[in-house]
C-alpha cells in the first residue's frame, strides 16, 4: 500500500544528476507529496541525487530527490524519485495542481478543439475540479 496518493500527469520536466551539469528533458509520469516517477531514455543510477524542475510556470518548480528505482519498460526507463527535503510538501501540492491544469489545457484542445491559455485553463479547472482535488 502506498504511503502517498500518486497523481497522474504527462507534463515535460527537466532533470539533472547533481554531479552532472547537463539538463535532460523527459516526461513526468506521476507525482505525490513523497516523490515522483518520470520516463527516461537512459538508465539512472539508484541512489543518485537528482534535481527535478517542472518549467510550466514561473518561478520554475524545483525539488531535490534521490533515485530509489529505475526499471526498463519497452524502449525507455521509468525512474522513481523520493524527495529529500520533507519541507517540499506545499510546493509539491502546487506542482500537482499545475500539472493537472496543464493536462486539462491539452485535454480541452484535443476533445473540444479549443485553444486556451494557462490562466484560462486554471480558472476553468479550479471551478470544475479543485473541490475534489485529492489531499
């Protein structure tokens, strides 16, 4: 049984291992207050310290973590990260909502053909779903 509820998402992220300078661009699979999972084109060493950025809004959400698992899936890897700083919970909650809003924006375009801004998506998503947002 999971200690934290995982919130699914499909938004782009950037990450880098703390001992490397280059940022890699991948996609977030899910996020919770305890950690996250993302897809990667390459294996990431278990135990490595990692810096994750979700650059959807300013300021960019940034969190430090440690890689807890890395599993091959088809032609990529799924990487599990546990947040190092337990004080990140409020920021993670904000990032979860931003991910849901970004997903909603893409869903509206796909299903309704409507192009909306991030702000319009936020207003609509909050009105429709915020009261049911899992805690």
